[in-house]
């Protein structure tokens, strides 16, 4: 990808955004390193493309590999291990502010690794692994020491330079030096994580980020997050499903082109040196409409007043700030390299801390008018006037790394924090297309406020070899069938083709069997709530803020249905280790909306039966999911994935115990 040319769409760089009735500046955010000269007054045009791939050291890369004795003599031994060095440091760079037409200098915590892109150091490298491989990440916390940073209340954010690492969505052990988010790594500490992916681990799209209670939101908002892809080559077989990767191929066997799209919110601010308060610009009514950085200031993320709501405010600080969701470290990029009629796999990851993203693709009319100075209704009208073509559907084949039983055709793809979506995208003809964050009602947004449409970028599509495509669904079906007829086992081809012809069914690639009523052994209930009568607000699960000494105890081997509810606001529920299957979602009137969805909110449509690890729970709704406690014992967490909510108490420990043979579990902390 490259930045949108301001020549092609006049005024785009100075576009503004409005939430509700407040006009807010639209900031084009772009990191550059090293710093350019002070006289630069506009960002350079450049290709952004994909996040860099992590330079993983595998056994075959070693200068002196281990040797194995074989009938042919000594041969290099494949240990099925991969190693990566990640260093956490402050990164000094710049972010372009189109409203002021100058760069804001910033100093942000970030992951650094061999090969980190110097222009976008906030975007962590993409880790690629496979089922059966052991991934070792040597994490080096090189942030400066913070003395006496602990707080008497664990749910008051604290110790912003302490950290750990979470492999979000991986089905691995939560204990020891694996996906253990209960560890604390202080500044100056080096620690090697070891993720042993089982041979039957699902192939899919996952991600990694810090997860230390008290500093998670602040660090993730700095850009400390990256994609983690598990690639698989297991073909389906009688009685066993295969990897979706084996289906998403061209007839010649090559993988479909793919794009990793990492959505983030970098909420930097500049502070008044005398008061320590965020520098802001206010309107005549005294309402904050933008955060500002003056020449000589350095933008940072150093406090939790940069998240959530100011005391008495009705608009979230992310909206007030005027900052903008970035895609792979850039804002308003042009997606290049697209060809009409060519199917691509888009791996969409919401790796931010705020903002519901409602991704939509529409054709852009020729010669659009200027965006100069537009905001609110005027900007919305610009999108409505210029993004006039039919919606380009996205065919979602997996969510949260887990393949669907049937591809879901989406006109809008709602991404809440923590969500991932694997979607097949094909543009029907050459031209330019709007990439839009579509409008959303307050009940569908984590901001608890209605969201106007926003332009995220433009896709430039070159002409393909064929005529424009009139109907995309049969076109996608035919292309997948062609791949099946050349790639799938001969004894299974007819069945897989028949399933694809029957509404794009993907039965042969679902990683987990359905959980039926007869398999259930129990029930769990969970309620999110916020006590807004107290200052600071108290964020709770089941009526209590986070207490590390307490846990929800579960028994290994049990299969249970969970009922999830929220009493105030909407919250993305996330649980570590074991994924869950959506059973039903009841609206306040008791209607199941997990099939047809709702009139003004598409996010629950066709979720029934899908597997996920993160799911939005709307206020007043009853969300039912089912899960198996398989393979792994130990203590981990569940929480709201609005990460400042998690840091302030909306989290709960979970312990999976060994069965005691009498219907209960054995507490491993006690010896019998």
C-alpha cells in the first residue's frame, strides 16, 4: 500500500471527522524514522505494503545445525523450533498532523526486532509458524526502570514499563513460560517464552501483544502488537478435517494473494509542562475537539487520562483527540497491486484499544470533489455522494483464526477490539474503491455513541484479463471449485465441491466439532458492569473488580454453556486458551439475532455456530456460547477487550483443575 495522493483526491489530507455533534480533526498518522529536516512540511509519498515478516531463526538456519544419524549418514536435524528476538524500547519518531501541516514528534514504547521497518517502527513484525512447531520468543524489556511504581489498588493503572507477552488466540498452555499472562517482567529483565503448538493446532490468524494488568492498554496503544499467522498444509481426509489454507489456492497450487491489515489506535498526546495536562483545543462551548502538539513538543502515551472518558464528559477521549485508526501504521492509504477478478485473502486484525471498525468497500466515482475543511454531515455527504457504487462483498471464511462451516457474505465487516477476520475479497472491475468505516448505532460501538461514516482509504484496482464480473458469489464459488478439482484428494473432491455449491459450505475445514446439547456437563454465568457512581469508576466482572487471589474454577474435560451479559455499555468478551462456539444471542425482546442479525447492526448476523475467542456483548442482550476445557490445566484470565477496562478491573482469573474423579477438581496448590 502507499499513501493516497492528495492530487487524486483534493483535500483528503485535511479531512475532518465528527462523532455525534462535535467536529473533530481527521489526523493522517504516519511514522517516519530517522527524522527528516525541520523544513519538511508534507509527508513523503511511499509504499507501505505489508508489516515486515519476523526474522525467525530455525534449526536449518544455524551455522552449526544439530545432526541426526540416518541410513544416509549424518543429516541436519529439524527440531521444529523457531526463535525470535523482541526488544522493548522507546522509539523516537514523528507522526504527520495534517491539520497543522507539520510533523508531531513522538516517543513511544514499541517492539524492535531484526528487520523492523524503520518508517513504521510502531508496527511489530509478523510471526509465521505452523502446527507442531515450538516458537521461542526472547523478550528483552529494555524500558527504563520505574521506582516505586506499584499502587495499593491493583486496579489503578501502574508500572507502565513492566510488561509480559500474550499470544492471543493460540491454543497452548497458559502456565510456566508459555502463554502465561500472570508473569511480570520488570525493566531490565530478559525472558524466553516458549509456545508449543500442538500438531492439531488450527491454522489461522492470531496476534500477540502485552498483557500485564495495569499497563496493557497503554502499551498496546503505543503500537506494541503484531500479527501471528499459523499456516497449515493438512489436507482433509475421511473422518478428519483439513486446513483452510489448502483450499485457498489457485488451480496451479499457489496460495491466493493475501494482505495482513493491522488496525491500531495510537493515542499520543502532548502535555503542558507546568500542569502536566493534555494540550487541547476547545470550541466555544468549552468542549475538547482536538489534542494539539506545538512545535518543540513530544507526543507520548504516559497516562490513563488518554483513554476512556474525562470526568463529566459525554464523548470518549479517543474521539476528542482527533487521532485516527491506522492501517499497518498509516492512515488513508491507497491499496495498490489489486487486479480486477483476482481473489485475495485479507487477514483483518483489530489490534487497537478503542473504536469499533465497520469495514465496507464501495466504488468511488470519478473526479470526486474536495474534502478540504469538511466535517460531520458535510463529510458524511461527501462519502455518500462519491462512494456511490455497489458494495463489494467480503466473503468471511474464518473469524478469530477459526474456519467457518460456511463462508459468510458481508456487506459490512464489524471488527471489535481483539477480533480477526479472514475474508476473500475480489473487485469486479477496474477503478477506485472507497474503504469505509461505515456508520454504527451507539449500541453496536464500544464508544457507546453513534459513529458516522469515515473514509479509511482508497483501493486502486487495475484491469484484469476478463470482463467485469456481474455476480461475485458464483465467481468465488467457481474459483474455489477449480482449486478443489486440482488440489484436494480425489476421493473427497466430489463431496467438497458439492458443499461449496451448496452456499459455500466449508465443512471439510472446520477445526472443531459442534457442541451439541447432549455433550454439555454444566453452565457458567458472567456479567460485565461499571459502577459509575464512584470516582474513579469501578470496572467489574460478576459484581467485583479484579482480585488475583480469586478465580473461577473449571474442570478439565467438562463442556459447558456460558451466558454472557452486560449491565452497562457493550464489552468484547475474551477468554484465553479454549475457544468457544456461539449458540444463540437473544436481544432484549428474547429474539435470537445470531442468524438474521438486526436492522441497524449486522455484527451478530450468521454468528450462530461459529467459533471465536472474542465476542461483543451488548447491554441488555443474553449471549450464549459453548466451550470445551481441553488438554491444558492451569490459571489464566477472561476479560473485556476494551483494554483500559481490563486494566481497571474488568478481568477475572480462571483455573482449569484436574478432575478428582468425584465430579470436582483437585486444587494443585494443595497437597493431599
